[in-house]
């Protein structure tokens, strides 16, 4: 079977909803003959989404840190005086 990669755009809130739904799905106790193997793809997707969520939070925090540094540097710079 050929693997196809598809790009889908979600907001941070939507990723949170997906994670919440997958947590509920993965924690549901359903008696089946396959001993819970049906959960494996859902658990992998949950793991991947949590990783994405953590990376976006790290990226956002770094962006906010960079903005604070930029604003601080901007305030400390002085305008050049007139040439004599």
C-alpha cells in the first residue's frame, strides 16, 4: 500500500479538541476479541498530536521571548545626535 502524505491546517484550539477526543476514545473500555489492538492507531495519532501541540507551544514561547528581547533592544538604542 502506497503512503500518501496530506497537509491539513488546524488551529491550536482545534488540535486541543482532537487531543481531547482521542483521549476519550483511547480510555474507553470496550470488550473486543482483539485485546484492545484496535486502539493502536488512535494512540499513535494522540501521541503525534501531543507532540505537535508541545512544539507549537515551544515555538510560540520562543517567539514571545524574541519579541520581548527585540522590544528591550529597541528601547535601549539611542538616536544619533547632530553632526558638528
